C-alpha cells in the first residue's frame, strides 16, 4: 500500500509539473516570442482601413464582386471564404458534379473577362483551393483580369499591372510554390489609389 501511494504521489506531481510547463510556460514563451519578433503575423496579419477598422486578413481570401475588382479563386468553404468551414469540395477527379461546376466557372470567367471560347483559363480561376481560404491568385489569372479592372476604373492598364506586381508574393523561402497575387491587398490598393467614382 505504501508503494502504491508513493507511485500515486509521483504521478500527481509529474502531472502538475508538466501541466505548468506545457499548458502555461511553453504557450506563454511562444506567445512572447511571436509578439516580439513577428507581431503582425502573430496577430493574424490583419489589414485595417484608414480609421483603424479591421477589414480582413492577408491570409484569408474574401469575395469581391463587380468588374472594378479582381476576383479571388472560387471557395468551397461554407458560403465562401468562411474560416469556420474551411475545406474543399471533396469531389474527386471523376466526379461529374465537379466537371460541370468547372465548366460553368470557365464559361463565367470567359464571359466576365471578354475571352474567346478557345482562350485557355488558369486553373486557379475555376477551381477551389483545398482550404477554400486561399488569399492569392496566380499571376496569369491576375493578368487576364487586369484589362477588365482597368476599363471599369477608367485607368491605364500599366497602372493596374504595376499594382499587381506590388502585391505579388514570391515563392515561400524563395523556392517553394509559385508566386501569387494577394487579391485583398490588391483590391484595397486599387480603391486607395483609384477609387471608383459613383
């Protein structure tokens, strides 16, 4: 019985020690490290307007409508870009529903951007990302949308292309993935520099 109680005491003490370390000290150290070295990223990469109101995160896409805005890639997360319902369509490559949805997206994309029926369409313009929250589109997708946005805002195409370049993120660590254009920051830059006159 004495040995049993000893083992219980050791187990309780070990549990308490590890609870303090793993549930208190470690999270606090990670939080402090993040706040000290990467405060913007640690707080969600939030983007605010001139009045300080949060309008989104650079890490989560948003829906935009109207010819004056660049459109993000489609989203299957909830009603679209819902971070509480992150996920893809879960439709496989042989799914007729997926094929029909992509064909509809291709037709809509070509129509919105004045493309011929034979013009190739970037894959990211018509398919959702795995998370449904992807904030970026490909450079090719942005380049196709640029003339529509320039016309809607009545500004030179070269100005829109300059903003695309300014809002393009490079490869992760310089080698992983492809460069992408952040749609939220690009559309905010457009509204700030070339507001649409109503």
